[in-house]
């Protein structure tokens, strides 16, 4: 009990949303209402009850009966689908919004990072924005003075530090914003999906900085859709679903559970992939479902090196895409999110065309050339000449070591890399 | 089981905060606003810094507005309508009133829109929300100083020297700040819920301009009691106070100022409590 940083007890948050539209039967009714509504609303306003101009009546619980504890120095990940209540929970922890019921006890200063570069003003220079943003995030001027060089160094925009931020590329703005945030030193850090932005190299730098943060004994609560960074950073994970805690435990267990539950729901058809919003394209073409089958045609996420593996990939396509040529890439990434290899119907010279609004493609890898470890699957599609969809980490799978070469030798991924290559020696 | 049983002194010394639903009227937490004074400083500094970016005339705008209003007033009210001006040349009579008035009107406009304009901040980070309207009022002070400098030049031109009462000017300016902030707090909090406020502010400002003795002297009201009641409009106290301190007009502002001060205090305190009460809904609604 003594080393608790955050204790959440019976937390709930209710939002008012637009209720059913009243149907005006006659013009007279609607005119009468137009005259009486301002008085009704003004009454509510003065009583301090108004929650919005629309007179919202229906309510939903964005969060209901959530309880958990975070110890000092723990890095807690929060995962869940869109609308599961992750952001609401973070907003309560960072005091942006009040809970409707329950309470949170926080021991230590909380720094919240729900957005990169909050309060950046385009007319101000990079230097001025560092000070402004730092103050908004709760740093004192002396603290920013002290860390200024380090911040600029981290951001890598030294050359443009006295240029107004409106002339920055979006990437530069983000880097500068993150650089300020990365130098916050509260005891408790609350972070929303901020790593999803920026280029891959900078993301790695940020993850490194966050890992440093957690090693220095700071408590971190971290929301992400990026299962790889959750796995890399967090000890424990909470899975939220529809506003309540569905499961909590060690990161790997919960992520495995989450990804597998995303694959097989009641109808046997995944909705999770279809609902993801962190994707490219205009949604006329969407990957809806992916599953991995082993040589016995059983759905699995555990596979042995050298065994056969089949990806089942389902997609939906709008009618206007019928007859269009389709190219699909399946890319396999390791846990550091580096691509290891890719398979593609263009590589094999096979031409696909969209012929149905819902369809499933199979891709078989006869002998999986991966060493043991965890890998994620990235899906990418091109329809005609346009990138139609692109989603990272559609699923994770674990490869277990096996006697790939049939010689009793088990290569080690930390020394021998990630792939098996068939080879012949002569001497 | 709570932190009194903590073994490590280092942990028990960490600040403890309980986040829970609040009900009804909440305390003002002015101490917390004080703790965030650096943020207040930076937000004000940002407002001042970006105010005239990408304008051709820049800070001249701070002078143009009251000065040309003075010219128009002098033409129509001073020359054509022959409105009395307490024995002072009409241009300087009206400009002395327009300087604090312009500050007030700008502060009112800026503060009532401040929360909606900072929606992005409110949704993404916690800090005492009072900081936002306060900084928007304070950032008008630079414009005030510029317009005031022109006033001093005009006084020199007209050969009028300020009276010793000039030491009360900061107090009078404070009265203008209190009034604009008081109204600004009410309006900004309401504006979050009802964007009608945006359309109301220009109307209120115009109405208030004529309800304040700017184009005319309050000495037009001959009854002493009625004139004191006129002080319920706190800007009456400010404007008459400015003339009394700078130009030495003999409308001794004593009772008017006291009434104005009480009215401004009431506005400010009620505005703060209303603001604090509505504060918890800002992030969800704005």
C-alpha cells in the first residue's frame, strides 16, 4: 500500500449526448418552441446545469466502475478499441475533466501529454514556442532556461529555432513539441498516443526517451494502439472495453488476449480491424479481418520455424472499385518494428482484380523462415494506382524455435538475426 | 492504509491530490492561480507578441481607434451638438475618457471570447482556467499605455497639466480591470455553452458606451443622489476619475467612485464564482 502512485476507485464518467430529435408536428409547435427554448435554456444556464446548447438529454457512460492501482515506478499501458474509454480515463487522470463518480488518489506531480505541441502559436518562433509550450506543460521558466539547449538538440531543428513555426514542416513542429514534452520531469507522466506521429527514426528516439523515463523510477500511464511500443515499455496492461476494465495483467498476456479476441468474436468475424482509424486511404477499400492458420488449418498465433503458415485476409471494397486491379503487401516486422520481409502478389507476378464487395485472399508461406520471437503483420493495399489502405500491427504472432535445418542446430535471434536462409557449402 | 502509514519519508512527502466530482459552488482556489503565474505571464506575452503580427499599421491600431473616435465625437457632439465638457476643451475631454474606455471594451471583447478561443488548450491540458480570461484582459495593457502616451502629448499640446490626484490613476485602472474581468468571466463561461454571447458582446459594448459619460459629462445629471446611483455603472467611476485626476474637472468623484468600486467588486466576485462553478464542464462542452 505504501508505494502507490495512483489509486483509482469506482471511477465513472457520464457524457450527455444528443437525444432523440423531437418531431415537430406542426409549424405552430416549432415556432412556439423556438420562442420558449431560449428562456428554458437561459434558466438552465443560470442554474449552472447546462451541458451544451443543444439541450442534450441522453447520456452514456464513457467510463463505469473502473478501479486499479499503479505503483511508483510502474509503467502501465492502457489498450482497447476506439470508444473503450482510454482517452476519457487519461483526461480524468490529468484533471482536464471531472469524473461523475468515484475518485482518484494521486501521489506526486502529474504531467500530462495528450498532444504534442499544445498551445504552439504559428506566428511565434521555435524558441518562443519552446518557452510557451513548456509553461503550458507546467515547467518553470528557470527549468526551461536550464534545459533549452538539450531540448533543441533533441528536436534536431537547431537551424530553424528562430524561424516562426508556421514555416516549419509538420514533422519539425512535432519534433520540437515532443522534445519539450520529453524533458518534463513530473513524478507521474500520463501519455496519450503521441508516438503515432513523426517519422520512424524519431519515433524510436521518443520510445528510447520514454524507456529512460521509466527506468529512472518515474510512473508512466501510457495509452497506445501500437502494441509493439506497449510491449517494449509497459510492465502491466489494462484492457478497457466499453468503459470498463475487461482484463489486466502482464503486458504480453493481455496483448495476446486482446489481439486474439479481436480476431474471433461471437460471429467469428473480426470487427476490430475494420474499425481501426489509424490507416490510410479513403475507406472505400478496407482490410476487415486477418487470421493466421497453421498447417492443420487451425487459427493460431503460435507457429514453429520452418512450418507452413497461411494468412487469411478479408477486405471490403465499395462498388466503384469493382474490376480495379488490386495489389496487396503483407509485411512482417520484428518487435523493434523493423520490417523483416514482405510478400506481395506483384512479386509473384499474379494479377488480382476486385470482384466482390467482401472477399478473402489467402497467402501461404510454405516454410516460415523466421527465428523465434514475436512478429507483427503490416497490411498494405493498392487499388489502381492509389494506396487504398495501410495498417500496421494488424496482428502479432509468436514463432517458436525448431530444428529448421534438421541438424539439431537452433540459431539465436540475438546473434544470428531474424531469418533462416537455405544455403549450400562447398569445400 | 493511507499515506500516514508510508514508511519512506520521501514518498509521503509527495503531494497528494484527490480527483473527485465536485458539487455546486466551489471555492475559488486563487492560490492555485498564483502558482500558475508563470503560465499567466507566458499567455499574456504570447497575446501581446502576436497581436499585430501580419498587420501593416501594427501597434498604431492601439492609437487609431480611440483617436479617431475622439475626432468624430468632437465634430458631432462637441461642435455640432455643443455638449458641455466641464470647462475643458472637448477633444481632450472625450479622449481622456476614451483611453480607459477603449481598454475596457477591448478587454471585454477579448476575455468573453478567450475560453472558446483556447478550446484546444482546455481540452488537452490542465491548469486553472481563470488564467485564460485574466491573461486576455492584462494583454490589453500595452495598447492602453500607447493610447495613454498620446493622451499625455495631447495634454501638452492643450497646455493642461495633471493634478496631484494623478497618483490615483493606477487604482482607477484597476477598477477598469475589475469591471472588464468581472463581465468577461460571466460572458466567457456562458460563451462555452451558448455561442449567442459572441453576438451579444458588440451590442453590450455599444450600449455601454452611451451609458457611460464619455461623449458627455456626468454633471449633466444635476441631482447628487442620481449621479451617485449612476456610479453603479463602474465605468462611470473610471471615466470621471480619469478626468478628475488628469484634467482636474470638479465633478468630485468621491461617492461615485465608492459606488463604482462596490459594483465592480460584486461583478468580479460573482463572475469568479460562476466561472469556477461552470469550469468543470468546459473541457467537455467547449
